[in-house]
C-alpha cells in the first residue's frame, strides 16, 4: 500500500450519458490526482460518446448486441458476457499504453463477470441509493416489497454477514429502480436517507464492499407521503426520475471523486472476493466512509 508516484489512471465504462465520468473530467486538471485515460461503451448510440470525446478522451464503442450477432451468441448467456468482457479487456489494452489502475462504471448496464474483475479488482460502481440497509424481501400479489429494513452501516462487514446471513437477508434498494423503491417503501420504515454508494464491483450487482457513501440529498417527505396516500403512482415515478437526476451531480460525482482520490493516495486495501475494505490499515464499517451532508 503506497501512494501512486504518478496520477492514477482511470478507465470508464458506460452505457448512456456517463454522468459520473463526465463529473470526474470537469474542473481544473492540475488539482486532480487522477487522469481519465479512456472510456468504452457497450451501446453504439450512447449519448456519452460525444460528451466524453469533447474532453479529448479516447472512447471505444464496442456494442454488445452487435458482438452477439457477429459471433452468434445468446445475449442473455453467462458465457456470452464472459466472452464479451474477455474481448473488451483486449480492446482496452489497445487504446491505453499501460493497464488502468481503476475501472469506473458509470451507468454501465452489463453484469461484469469474475474474469474481468480478477484482472481489474479495483473496478468501482456508483449506485444512487444507500446500500447499508439489509432486508427480507417478500412478494405480495407478485410484487416485491420489504418486510423490514435493517441498518447495518456501523457494523463491520464480517459482523453483518454473521448476524444477517445471505440466505435470509439481502441488500435493500438494489436493482434498476432504487430511488423509486426508497420512495415507495422507505417511509413505512422511517427511511428516506438518500445517498449514493460507491462500491467495489462483484459478479453479483450492487453487492460489493462499500468504499464511500455520499452525503444525504434532501427529498420532500411531505410530498412523498401525499403521493403515496393518494396512490399517485405516475407522479411518484416522475419524482423518482427527477430526484435521481439531482443525485448525479450532488451525490454520485462527489462520492466517486472521494473514492478515486483515496485510491490515488495509496491508502485503500482491497482484494477481489473479500467482503472488507481497509483504509490506512483500519477496516471500514459496512457503510464505508460517509461524506458529510
């Protein structure tokens, strides 16, 4: 564990607007401890391609669906994802002079397989919800709900794993609609703690060890309660989308910047497959480092 002698080399993966990568690119370069040395997208029409390119960063377009069609692969198959990411690693090597220090996932909609993560263990993902809540998820009328919400943020990861085994408990607010889930299910458990989480990626999405959580982003709790009481689901959907857009700049980017700067300082210790992260030889609690509000 030592500080990098030169600036940290960061490579981004994205599927859409790449807002977090763009946030990392903004501001005076001389004040940063990292460089974005390249980026790649799995969609040929991703809006982030032009935006990132405007910063002079090389962008690789490696469309997943086109890859599947070319090789006759089933897009949903695990072996296809592995083959795609094997090729992606070779493509990354083709546009970077040396192996990147960090892979930054910014709205990257592929499940990153273990072979890629073993080669790039410092692969970070940002998620627009706090991931330090565990739950027993239940289904009512074929719709997922939460039986309870258990904050385990201040516990050590090993303690949380022992107290709340994975066969019975799972992280809350994961998946594709975490902000909407928080608006729907958070109030009944007195939880409306909107934060973004930067965690190390694992083959199971949104389950990796947490490095940084952002400060809280306020939400109009009275409005949320009114929409739920009135069963105004379309308006709740619109509020969730609006709030998630606000979180990109207020929570996602600051948390990502903090996480990458910690790695650049050489104080982060993490090995792929472990549940714990150490910073300056201190094991982080389950919620990682929480930034001030």
